[in-house]
C-alpha cells in the first residue's frame, strides 16, 4: 500500500521488541486498535508496516539493508518503548530506530514538523508501555536530542505495578496515571493525523519556512516588564503596556487567517451537493422578508430529507445574501457543486417565484422555473422545486423520501403564513422573539388544529426558553414535551418533534438510551437536520463516546460551516477528548467568523491545560477586557506579577470574581476549583449545580477537569443520580 504522500512507501512504521509481544500479543492488539482508530480519523487508507515476527537480536549474516529496504521510508516512526527497547544491541534499536532518525533528519521534510497550531512535533512518535530506567531515558534523549514526549500506555499503582495498559482494565481506578486505553489510542491517531497534515501543508507549499511561535516566552515577558527593549516588528517598537495584547492579537490574526482560509476552502465538492441561497424579496415590503426566508427554508427542508444529497444549512447560506462573490466562489467556500438561487414576489394572494439551479464550476444553468400562482399553490410550488432539483442532481429517492417530498403539512395558507413568521422569530434567539414565535404558532394551530409543524415549533420554542433559563425549567420542559407529543400523534415521522423530545430526554430526564433512540430517529428521518445532529453530538459527548462525537460534529460542520454555535461545540468536544490544541483552532475560527464573539475564556482553559502559562494569562486578559464592568475590574488585577505568572492565582481570581455575582455560576466555579485541584470545594459547587439543575451538569462525566474526582464517592453519587454510572469508560 502506498503512502499518503508521494515518495514514501508507508505512512507508519511500528518498531518493537519481540519479547514485548510474544506472551500476550500486546503490540499486535495495539496495532489493530490503532488501525481502527485511523480508519475513523482519515478519509483515505493509512498504510502501516508491522512485522509480527521481527528479529530480536542482531545477526551478522543477516542482510539488514535488504530486509528493511524501503520500509523505513515512512512518514511516522512509532517505537514501542518498554523496559528492553533502549538496548544498543537490539535489532529494533540499531537498525530501525537509529536508522529512521538518521533518514528523517536528512530527508526533505526533516524529522520535526510544524503543526497547524504552530507547535512542532517529531516524526518519531514514542509509545511508552513501562516507566523507563533513567539510563534508558537518557540514551533515548541523547539520540533524539530532545526531551522524551511519549504517549503513555503505562498502568502504574502505588504498590509498584509497572506494566502495559490493557484494553479493558479490571481496576482502572488504581492506575496512578489516570489514563484509559481508548483515550490513548485516540490521542495517538490524532497526533498522527496532525503530523501528516503538517507534512502535507509543507508539501503543498502552504508553509514556506519554519517560524518561531508568535507568543513570547515567560522569560522574555519578564525582561520586557523589567524595561529591557523588545525587538521591533516591522520597525515598530512596542512598549510594555501594549506588548502582551499586541503579541496575542498578532497571533490571533495570523493563526485565524490561516484557519479561516482553510474553512473557506473545504476541498472536494460532492456532485450531489447544493446550497440554497437566500431568495430576493421583490415585494417592496420589508415586512414580507419572513415569507421569502420561509420559502427557502421549506425548499431546503424537502431537499434535506434525501439521504443522497448534501444540503448546506441556512445558517451558513444566509451570510451570502446580497453578496458580491461569484457563484463559483460561494460554492467553493461552502463545498458544494450546485447553487439554487431565486426571488419571491408576493402581492395580496398572488405570488411569483423564480428559481434557477446552476452548476457552479461551469456556470451552466441546469434548470430554472417561473411560477405565477395563487398563494394557495405555494405548497405544490415548493414541492415541485425540490423534486426538480433532486432530479437534476440525479439523487435517487427512496419511496419513503419521495413520500416526504410530496407531503404537505397544511393546506391552510393563513396557518402557513403564521408558521413562517414564527420560524422567522425563533431564529433570532431572544426572549422577546421566542414569545412572538409562540404566539404565531398558537395562531397557526388555531387555523389548522392538525398542523404538525406548528406544534413542533411550539415544542422548539419552549425547549429553548428552558435551555436559556428564560422560563421556569419544569414548566417550559413540560410544555415542550406536551407539544412534541401532540405533533407526533399527528405525524410520527416529524423529525423536528423527535429532536425536541431527544433534547428533553437528554437535559431534563437524563434518560440516555431513550434520548439516543429519539435523536437517531430524527437524524434518520432528516439526515441534514442540524438541530437533530447537534443534540445527538451533545448526548454522545456526555456518554464519553468521543470517536462518534467527533464524526457527528464534523458532519454538522460540513453541512453548516459558518454556524458558530456548532464550531464552539466542536472546540469543547476537542477539549473533552484531550485535544486542547485543536480546540483552540476552533475557538479562533469562531472569532474569525464573528468578530464580536469572545472565545478567550475557553482558549485560556486550553492553554492552562497545556501548561502554557503566559499564553493562558494573555488570553484571560483578553477575555476579561471584553466582558462586563466586573470582568474589567479583575482584568486590572492581572497586572500584579504574582498573578501574571501563576495559573493557580489566576483561577482563584476568577473564582473570587464569580463569587461577587448576584447569582454565582456554580458550574464555572466548580470547574475552576477543579482545575487547581481543590476537591472539596469543587464537589461542593458541583452539588450546588446539581440542585440547580444546571443544563451542563451531565457534562462532568466527560470533562477532563473533573477526572481527578472520579474516584470520589460524592462524585460517583452525582453520576449515579444522573444515571451515568455505566457510561464512564471512554469510547
């Protein structure tokens, strides 16, 4: 099998001592599990060279060059570091490890690769299965010229146990390293992906040279504050007042630009993919804007029910309203092959709708339609447009999908008009708009008592009121459940109603398997429905199913690349999966898409998790400066040097600040206490959050900040009350 990068024979080479595999097959199991994780992480096949019967000692008559000819010409070398690997007399050490190190240092990429985050990683990716002797550690570090940074698969106890981590541990709570096999496998696959992506960028010429990180070291910052002159950037001399902000701002601009460029160039455009752009409102009445938006939503709703079609969500397409970009440029940014555009003109009970389907790369008009009809024909028009588009894109509809395309939820034009107005308000996500949407949906139901989508709209509005704490949660969730069930009593195939039920079962009932059933059904009924998939990702995250969480959120971001709520969720999921560097990338993208967004607090948490003290403090300062008056007051306290270089003091500062609030945020305070290892305080505030029925309390099951509390009886009691006892092993 060829490598992902031309000129190499394998992507990964596994090096190990035979004695570490002979008795229990640990290395073989590791390779099998890694291959499975790589299949989930890469779209392409990743080639792995693994010899299950390697020579364990040097043999003078053995033609080493012939045996390893070409096999070491790989992207990444994985040595399995045991208590016996670092042996200069072993075949693995002499003719695999040392040989690859020499080859990598001399080839076109070099051994060390600049990652997307700006950090540098070695193409030698060690897997440590035992704590090493000091002499072995020194030998390894001498040959690599750097400190050993290994992926640990070590099970270590206070009683002296020092052995490889098993796939399924009998007593995982005794492991002093607090690691889980599945998590570590996932981290290895992620590290491999990052390194290969880094090599690909260099291969494509995206990264022209190795650059120093934009942020200064702590020592440099101390010198700056002591009055030592900083080297000017492009002729400008920075004063110590603005240096920290200027440096982090420059970093954000550089990294954000690179990430945003990647976001706008998503790669291949599937043939059966489409974006429906906002239709022009030609009614000369701004009050009719909701009607033209509703027509677009209805067409997208029909199209999204075809499993073969990739349909970009309206959250991402609305940014192209009145855009000066060409259709080809818009299609490239959204990663689609076709664009549907049109206009709507409504005068009394008469409507005129024009549509045209365009193949973006050729600018060829595939289909167009002009409908001059009475308003009562609106349902037939929407269905006809959707079916025509699906036909032109050669999408094969199943009988069930064809039935959905032909379905009309109401024939009452007044009810439909009220429904569109309600959906228009609900998208604004304010309390006032939720109340307006409820009134519209109620009037729609009054016009047509069997209007299933209006009942689903009521369920959605009340669910969001509960979620955002804008109404009594018991009352709002009860109403949401009632209306969702009323919708399903009329039509059990209503994806919107199943989605709301899944959300209630997740965040109110904590009935995990019933929630899974509802949300999987919603996704099946409407594969392109963003709310269904996003709720499903949140459920999977709570249940520690990190691999499937990542797969689902990636689908969401493909369908809705500019939906910042989803991008922020993706950052949180990366953090929960132990990948803070990728989380930072996502948070930077959020701020690149929406310059008013403040994502510096989670960025601070990520840098703190990575041990990058100065970067963390700089991010925290940016967060506080962009907050309310209380935040700004505490931002000034970061000037104190005793706080500026001490993360524990910084977290204590945040705790103090939140304690001053009228309603102290229990989850935030618990999390900050956990980050500085304060068990009792963290548990106390978690119990407060539980009593307050905080929406995010179930997430403690998969939040690494609370992992050190897992063995605590009070923590386990909280998990038991939420029904999470059996969902503690990450997948």
